[in-house]
């Protein structure tokens, strides 16, 4: 089994489309080169990161009312990716009313879908990846997420890779049919629901999934957690989640196959 990282795989020639340079690339590069020659920076990477941050701010005057670029701190190695990661952070920051640096995973998913124009399956692939950390309350540090996911976002935007989302009629998940899987999940979730209200705090929902006798993988649990809808008081009404679980776990199998093909 290959030990290469997700970032390495998203750069792999096999999955990268043929790139076309943006129409203004030559002008931007020429101006950038002129500034490098004029400034002669000792730390070319750090200086370039600050240069492109400033350029992005000047390009979009609306950012003047936003926090300074350092607030987003994407800090990725490639200056072009630095700008993309910063813009991703800005997307998420517009939903962070309390300026906490965290968002519920459902809001991060909305940003991937609406602002970054990913498909549902592409967004869920990223959110269920190993580098994503979902806290016990269902929140994520979105600036770190922007740093870690920028390559994957660009890959999907450029390749339009599509995952198959609809299982065959005779498909099984972990050796179980749709009805068998639903029964297993319902049983374990009901056993934790001591109040019998059909809902659980997000953290207990995740814990119950990890203890279910269904042999769910880490990716399975990440995916079910990322798609779980929380009420305003932080509960997951698990009846609907159980009903959707089979299709989601089918997607999870597709994600794993995709990873194995890229390895």
C-alpha cells in the first residue's frame, strides 16, 4: 500500500487535467517578477506569500472591510495556492458571525457547494478525508481546513470528477442489505437514546456510530457525521440519518476505491 499523502495524489498526473493558463497570468507573472527583482527579498517564499495576499486585497476592494489577510493565515507552500486558500477562508469567514474561527461542518459543506461550486459528492469526499477533524460538537477550524483541502478543491474544480451516488438494487454495504444496515444502525442508536426521543447530542451520535457492530470505517463515520443535520440545540434526529445511511456508505466505498486507484 502506498504511503503517499492525499496532497500527493491530487497532484498525480493520472488525475490532473490539462491546465490552461488564466488570461491574465502573463501580466501578473511579469509584474511579480519585476517586484522580485526590485525588492531582492531574502525569503522569497515568505515575501511572495505576502505579495499575493496584498494583490488579492487590492484586486477586491470589498476586502477593506474584512479582517486583514493575516487573519485568514492559509500559509501554504505555493503562492498561487496561498491565494486560493485565503479566498476559501474568506468564504467560510463570511458565515462566522462570532469570528470564532470555527463553523459547524454543515456550514463548511454549504460553502463548498455554493461558493466553491463543488458537487455534493465532491464536498463529502473532502469532508470525510483523513486530514479533516470534526470536533465533538460538530464544528471545524475552517482556516486549517482551507489550508489542508486547497489541492483537493482545485482538483475537483478542474477535473469535474464525478462519483457514482446511486447503489444498484442488489448492492450491499459491509455485507448487509439496505434493510439489514438500517436495522443495525437503528438498534445501536436507540440503545443510546435513553430518553426515547429519537435524537442524540452530536457527540453521542458519533460515539454510537463508532461502537456499532457494523464495522464502520473511519471514513464511514466521518461521512455520516459530515452529513448529519443538527438542530439548533445541537441534537441529531437519527431516524432520517439512518434512512440516508446506506446511500452515504455506498459513496464511502466509492471514495475508498478512488483513493486506491490514485495510490
